[in-house]
C-alpha cells in the first residue's frame, strides 16, 4: 500500500578551516500515511559539469551521521564531499521504497571551484499531493438544433461534481463553488457526502464550456480543478427565422428558407453555429467544397456572394463540426451539423 514522505534539505555550516560543502537531508514519513516504512533505499545520480567530467558523486561512505534504525519513519543524515574525495561504492539500506525528490548539492572540485550538481534522492513512496476528482467532462445533449429569440434552445446536462482524494482515499470538503470561465460567473455548489455538486439538469445550450471547481477541505485548504461541459454543433439565430429540422437525420440536418437576390447584389448566407469546443465551419455548393474566389468569400462562419450572378444559383450547405470524448480519457469523437440553403437569382 502506498505511503507519503516529506524530504527536506538544510545546508550545514562546516568549520571555518574546512574546505568541505555539506547538506543535511531529512526524510520524514507523514503521520497520516497508512503504512509504516519497512526500509529506505538510498541512491544518487548526477550530471557533472565539464569541469568535473571524471567525478560521479554517489551516496555511500561520504559522511552519514545520525542515521536512525532502518524501520524508523524518520531518517536524517549528513552528506559531504571535500576536494580530495573520490567516488565511493554505493550503499543501500532496505529495498522497498521508490519516489523522486530533487536535491541540490554544492561540491568542491579539485580546482577549488564550487559546482552545482543535481542529485536524485530515490525513495519509494506515493504522492503526498491532494488530487481533485469529479466528473471532469460531461456532454450536453441538445433538445433540437435550432434556437431563436422566440424559441430558446435547451440541452439535458448531467450535474457537475468534484471532490478531493489523497493516496486514492476520499478527503471530505466543506465548501465548493464553480466558476464559468468564459464570463467569470460563480455558482455556489452544495456539499453532500463530502463532495460538492452543481445542479444543471435542463439548461440553455449557452452554459456549455469550461468551468473551474474550487473546494475547501475540512482542513481549511483550497484546491481547484477544471471541468468541461461539451456541446455538439447547434444553430442559434439572433432573429426569427423559418427553418426546419430533418427528422432522424444523422448528422443532424437543418433546411433553411430559399434565399433570393437580384443579379449584381450582395447576398450573405449565415451559419450561426455554436458548440464547445468551437466548431470548424466549411461550405459546399451542390456537394462540392467551395474554394474562395473574387465573387465568393468567407466572413467568419458566413458565406458572402457578391456580386450575385447565375453561377451562384444552387444548394449551399454549411458543415459545422467539432470533436470531443464522450467520457474522460476516452477517444475524441466527431460531431457534425448540416445547414442547407438554396440560392435563387430573381
């Protein structure tokens, strides 16, 4: 079973006459760790500077002091190396532990230069950090794909929740809130069974996006993590419009009204699509991808036909797509929407 350790270092002050650089390293098992330490395995590795190409610093008989019994949860020792020292054989104590904590050490070379060598103290242990957990990604299931000022578009969305864990064990929280990052709006959650929840349910599709969950544990410590509400592409018009959705179409297909214009005029075909992540939009005419030209150009997600001519007559399709996983750490899945409009010259 995993356990936690803390590693601290303190530079020692050698006697004034000494030409030795020394550090004390203290390894302390956390009191909350579920297991006792059966043994320590101490190793060292480093990357010497060019001035020390022949020197490989190792732990061993370089100066251990105050070493407790091997089964103790606390091990303290001093480490030193003088300019006359050479690498020694590696000493190891116990065998059951592994984790990595960087330790910096100043070492005096034969040329009396101080060089910083990066040391790795390898101790077998679990992570001591608190981890934020929850349903980090949920999918908004839209009820239809057409929204207007008169008919707001809604989606069914699972409630958000988050909590904390340490070494895989649940840690109770006493307060939590959720911040919608796109507008900074804060929603206070409710705490139940040591976790914090945000009730969403049936809500406007505009609530989709990234959220930050911030919780306070019963130990009065604050932790945060990100959550995402994914949304497949839908259409939201800023004015009333006549459009219909094709039943049971996959991908979803919306057919708009026939667009008409006089020859020589400018006609803009809109595709007011929203989704999270942001959609990619492309246009086709009569099932052929549109290449921008002097008379057909993109304006964001919209298509501008100007000046109108006979060559513009036909069926236009806006294709909006994004992709996201349907569950945490799952494969990213594509999601599309078709919006068709026929153009006619008067």
